[in-house]
C-alpha cells in the first residue's frame, strides 16, 4: 500500500519518463510565456486528483495548494491554474 507521498512520487516519475519518451525532449508548448509548472507536474496533479475523485480545476488547485504546495511551488494563483 502506497502512502500519498509515495503515490505522487510514483505517478510523477512515470509521467515524467513517458512524457520524455513521447516528446523526445521537445517542448510541448512552442509559444507564450514559460509556465511555472512543468507539464509533468500538471499531468501528475490531474492524475492524482482523478484518483481521489477530485474533478474540477478549482478543487484540484485547492487540494494541491492546501496539502502539497511545497512539492509544487510553481502552483501560483487559482486564476493561473487550469
């Protein structure tokens, strides 16, 4: 049985490895400002939230802001997420 810490780490590692394999190191976003969160961080947050039954951007932001901000310091304000 995984703790939530271990689950988030495992999901992030899988996502980060798969994203690197799929994109071959090329950035997904070509234009605009540099994002505060990496694509692998955002995808990890979405997967973890879905696993927990959290299904709105606002609820996902609140959950990670409240519990995991130290792990996702680029989370920023609610209006910038989602």
